[in-house]
């Protein structure tokens, strides 16, 4: 009796996990789920682009300062 109950409980738990994971996977591929994924990717790309532009701008400013100092055109 104990073995049967154990395996029954394992089966119920396994089924619950499969149903929950299946539901999440199903929702991921609905139009709303795809739209959510695309908006997440878009936000990530926008953030990366902003960081790139900020880094590039600071690097250009630093290099310009270095070149002006090397050519003795400092801000006077």
C-alpha cells in the first residue's frame, strides 16, 4: 500500500509540473506572449544602444582633450 501511494504521489506531482510548464510554454507562443517577448528585446536593444552612445561620446571627448593637450590648444 505504501509503495502504491508513493508512486501515485510522484505521478501527481510530475503531472502538476508538466501542466504548469506546458501552460507557461503555451502562453509564451500566443500573440500576447510574442508581443511581450518583442517588447523585452526592444527595451534591451534600446538600453544597449544608449550605453554604447554614452560610452562613445565620453571616449571621443577624452580623446579630443588628449589631442588638444598634445597640440597645445588647451582651453585658455
